[in-house]
C-alpha cells in the first residue's frame, strides 16, 4: 500500500483494520510532515514486528502504543534501517513513525504472526 495520507496524530491515524499477516506501507517524513500514525487491530495475541527501510538524510524513531497511548516499544532508526517488535494481546494499537531530523522516504513492513501459548513456566 502506498500512502501519502497517514495522519499525524492518533485521532487522524490511517486505519489498517485487522493486521493479519504482512502489510507494506510507503510514505515520507519531512519538516512539513513530521509524523505518520497507523492504527491497527489484533483479534488475538500475536508477535508484531515493524521493519523500517528508508532513503534520505533524516533521523527517525518508531513508537508503538496501545489505545490509551501508553508506550509499549520504541526504536531508533539508524542508517535508514530499524526494527521494532513486541508480543501483543488482542486490541487496538498505534504505530507512529516520527521524524527526528531531515527528510526520508520510507517503506514499513508490518507483520503479525501467531504468538506461542504461555507455558506458565516463568520464562
């Protein structure tokens, strides 16, 4: 999916619906467009991963939050590449890609795969 209209705040987030397997987003960040926010839903617990691939001179960070905007995970992008991952429960989540400096065209690869059952063994 190529988009240039991902919102800049959670209230204006691009709603991807249920994230089932693999979704690819292409967009850009600049001093005029400093953040892109994506909303997605998981209907059951899954392992989530966001892979960032960018071109340009910009610094970027990715921030994963829950529906109450509590930070679950964050990652800095270095040399145009970055990965953010977390094991998530069913629910609504937001992934913010935020410009720290410069400009960057990027591709995000979002994946959600079945999480292993909790063995209850404290690992």
